[in-house]
């Protein structure tokens, strides 16, 4: 009780007097026969340190335990106009304000600095198979167990609070971004700025796969909280390394990577260049499809995904990522679905890379191509591509953005326009226009 009371008094003193990191030590008044007692070293265990940095959260730290408490809010207004080409198709309009994310996270170490943990909650998530729980894992040495990012792809693994655009690209959202429960071996070499990770997961790595129905094939057990639907789990591996310097923000992985480093990092050396590759082999079962009077529910599906990545970030930011995916239904028809996509993005901060209150311009081009395979076989699993849905075809997006970085990525306002071209294999061609304004506040 005394230790808890002392910690609370210390925390209150830090809030009242910013910059004070330890309690003054009481000394005896000097007399003719005595001198002032020398300051005693602070006992970190008895008097732990609390500190707060703008945009970086509230931190508590001792040798046995640490806590970094962070939160952020993303609010987005969007006007979307969809319409057919040459009068073909139905023109619609959507106009509204949405709360994209309202997340809080707790991370640090427990018992010793070798035992790490992370817990992240999102109050806005309502997708099938998902809840407010996003990350919940513990890591002892190189072994991580729990729920989190699959580590597939750089755009999907990097921090969603550090995007140069309001959202990830259409290719990144379709082929990566999924979370899953599983176990990972993670080896990050700080001196060589390289990361090697291998994981065994329940689900899939792609965010563009959908649930099945009576007419549309899909995967059984979507969402990060779902159990493995097949007898064999999925496997994912990734390897990447940096030239010149590290973009991992001091971590072993690229989970905290930001598309242009935050000026709060206060690092003046050369910007990093990243090369990476990710490979995934996922296993699942088909759900809810009945083709030509034959029930395909429960058939095994094997999926292979490949991501190739290159990033150069500094005053001028450049990223490209290419995806290749194959889905094979083990139902005797011998058919497979082959899909691919890519993203090319660039951005610039004209006032300088390390200026805190500045602005930036960005341009991004992204495409996704889906392949249904032989007609009538039901091999169509990448059926939740934004703008395309369960229809076979391709989607192209060209996006321009103006960023107002009030305090780096932690407080920013983004003005964005996206031209989207949807070209289904059988259906009306559509040109869509999306105008968005998004504000992000992190604390």
C-alpha cells in the first residue's frame, strides 16, 4: 500500500511540475558541525518513473514492468459518386461522416525485459468474425503467441496511424491486412536492420476474401478470432532488410513503420531503403457454395500468396508492392484462381523532412486483377475486393492527397481524391469518384 501511494504521489508531482523526473531528496540543514547530506540515488523499484510525450503516449517503466499506453481517433467524411459508363449501370451517391478507428493500446514488458506483451482494442470494429480485440499477444524472446498481424506484406503490416493516405491501397487491402491467431518466430537484427519472421496461423493473410453463401463461394471461418477451419494451419514467412538505416522505429518488426518517418523521431541521418519479400501458404475450407447441383461446402482450399516490397523514405517517399495469389479448390475439377495486384505510391514534404508542422503531397496508383477460373467451378475466393465485390474483373484506383501535419502523423488532417475504375468481366463498366477529409489525433 505504501509503495502504491508513493507511486501515485510521484505521478501527481510529474503532472504538476513537467520535467521533474525524480523526487528531491530531503537533506539536513547545514550547521557548523554538519554539512548537507549528498543526494541519494533514486530507487527505481520503489519510485518508478511516469512520463508523457505528446503523440507518444503515457509511459511507466521499471526493470520488472513497463507500460506504454497510447490511443488514437480517426474521423472521416467521404462523398462517393458511383456511375455507369455511357449511361450503363446505376448512378448512386453516398455522403456521410464515419468514425474509422477509435483505438487504444497497452504494450511493454512484464517480469523481465525479455517478456513482451501487447493489447490493442478498437471500439469501432463490427466485421464478421471480429470484435473490439485487435492485438493480444505475448512474446518471450523470439517466440510470439496470441493474436495480431500476420506479418504478410509491408503496407499491411505497417502502422495504420502512419499512412501517407487516408487508407491503405486497394491492392494492400485486398491481398494483405488480415489479422489472425497463431504463433510466430521473430528474429530482428538491429545492427543490420533486418527482420525474419515465420508464423503458423489460423486464418488467411488476405483482407479481400469473403464469406460464402448459397451462390457465392467463400472461406469458412473468417476474422482474426475464428478457429482454423482445416486440419492443416496456414504458414507465413517474411524477410526484409534496410540499407543505410532502420525504418522499424527501434522494434524487431515493421509493425510500427510509418510512411515517412515521424519528425518526433528526431533522427537526422540518412533515410532508409527497404527490400522485403513475404510468402504465405494458407489452408481452409470452402463455405456455402453449391455449383451445378453439387454441394461444395467443406472442400479444402489451398492458397499461396507472394508479396514483393521496396520502400525509400525521406523528404521524398516512394513505395511499391506487388502481390500474386493462387487459390486452388481440392474438389476434383483441377481449376484454380490466379489473382494479382500492385501499388506504386510517392509523397513529398516540401518544407523538409524533419519539420514538425508542415504539409505534404502524395500520389498513388493501385490495381487489382481477379481471376474466377473456369466458369461454373466456383473457384472465386478473392470476392471482397473494394468496389468489385464477388464479381470477377479488375479495379484501378488513382489517388491524390494533401496532408497537413500539425504534429507529424500523430495529429494530421488529410484531403484526398480517388478516381476508381471498376471493370467487371460480365457487367457494366463504372467510373467512381471519392472525395474524403480525414483527421487523426493520437495521444
